[in-house]
C-alpha cells in the first residue's frame, strides 16, 4: 500500500525526469502509473517546469498529497531514457523506496559524459561553426580555445544555485571577452566568426524545441513557460556578447 515515503520516492523519480528534460505529460503519466501500482485508487498528478503536485486517494478513502519545488535545470536524454526505464519497471513490478533510491543513485552516480568528452564536443562544435560561417583556421582555433574554457567554467558551476538568465548573461559576457582577447593577442582574425562559435554553445536550441513539443502535446502552461524562458535566455546571451563588445571595443582598437 502506498504511503508518504512511497510517494516521496515516486516524486524523486518524476523530479529526476523533469530536470533531465522530460516532457511533463509523460512524467505525469508515469507518476500516475507508479502510484496505482502501489494500490492507489485515484491519482492526480500535475507538473510544470518549477513545481510538481501529486494527490492520491487510497481505497479506504484517505487522501495523501505531496508537492515538490523544482530548482535545477538540464537536458540529458541518455539519463532521461534510463529514468524512463526505471519508471516502467516500478509501474510493472513495485519496488521498495530504498530500492528506488539505489537505482537513482546508480543513474546519477556517474556523469553522463566525462569532462574530456564534453570538452572535445564543444571544441569541435565551436571551431566547426566558426569555420563554417566563413572564418579562417585561426578563427576556428580561437573558437576552440573559447569552447574549452567555456566548458571548464560550466562544469564547475552549480546551476541550481544561480538564476539561469543571469548565468547565461555572465557566461556570454566572459565568452565575448575571451573572443576579444584572442583577436587582440593575434590568435584569431575575425571577431564575429569566433563569437558565432561561442554563441552556438549557449543558444537554447534544444530548450526552444522542447517548448514547442510541450505545446503540441497540449501542455500549454509548461510550453509557454519554457518558450518564455528560452526567449529570455536567448536575449541574455545576446546582451552578454553585446556588453562584451561595448566594453572591449576600445581595447580591441587600441
């Protein structure tokens, strides 16, 4: 029979799915199935990007409700697949809360991508885009250096403790100043091409796609929230690079 401890474990799985980029309709469905697998007579699950609420009615008429405030943000589809498989297993063969937490620790215990692998992907992406948009090999090298530094900074910052818009603005500003320094030092040639490579690492393309996905699935509130967040993040990225240009223009021409 489901109790508060079991509901907390179900919410842990739902929260992990949401913070890994899962769609809310799927998360609500999986939490409902898991609660019913533990004997709930009725389940009302509601989720948006920043909050989750689950209310269950037991066969004896008792009603339990738990809420969860969501503060973290990330997109990791490999981890999301593992979490989805865990939710499927729980809904078909109920586990104890301790066993669920063991499975969650196993999923989150190892980073989905090693830092070296992430750096390599960022370097190839930034350098490739810089050259693709008309830059020279020196611009590609400068963009690759920018991507390497960008990844190191991003890996060592706790996202859950920062406002996402402010964080993207600060990261864009730092990336812009690195691009300006690379041109000033003679590593790169075309500042705009180097900045394009850096922008491609920060622009919220996947988040914007997820917002459209939620809207198409009928989750209007979540879709609009994610859409507004994506547009605000994109604006903060543009503002960060713009401020870097305003501050560094005189230094660049000096």
